[in-house]
C-alpha cells in the first residue's frame, strides 16, 4: 500500500506544480483570451480539488503501475492517458459550446499529454528511487 501512496504523492506533486505554473503563469493570457468569456470570476475550488485529487489516481493506475518502471512506456502511457482525458473534455467543449476556440482545444490536449507524461514519470521515479 505504501508503494501506491508514494507513487500517488509523486504524481500529484508533479502534476499540481506543473499545472499551477502552466495555468497560473505561462498560459494564463492564452486561456483568458481564448475562453475568458466563458470563465467564472473565480475558480470552483471544490471541483478543482476533486480533479487534482482524482486525476493522479488515474495516472498511477493506467500509466505508472502498468509501465512497471520502463521509462519510455511510462512516458507513452502517461501521454496517451493525458491526451485521451484532456481530449474528451476539449473535444466535447468544441462540439457543444458556442465560441469554444479550436486553438484552445489543440493546445490543451497537447498540454494534457505533456503534464500527464511528466506526472506519470514523477510517480514512476518515486517508485524506482524511494521504494527499494
């Protein structure tokens, strides 16, 4: 059980830190320009907390553990998981929301792949180096 909790912790920390940097600093104006008209004045912190607590579970279950410590496989499974999850959200938004921009969809899916690959790699690193 400790292995899983440590993999989760490594995945969670990497994902949260990178997403905070991306959404709060690097791509903040990109999203504001693209979907600012759809954004709430303040984020729903309960929904955000639910995402950041649950999403790393998916990365651990579907990328970190199945990869078995194989780094290329961890990266690939994490990136695929991220592209599928973020793609589900973004492509659904593109399909049903008025004025949802295609560039936001493409960038966000790419970001989902990158941040998920990084998060999965961090979880795998914790398993490899801290749990022996």
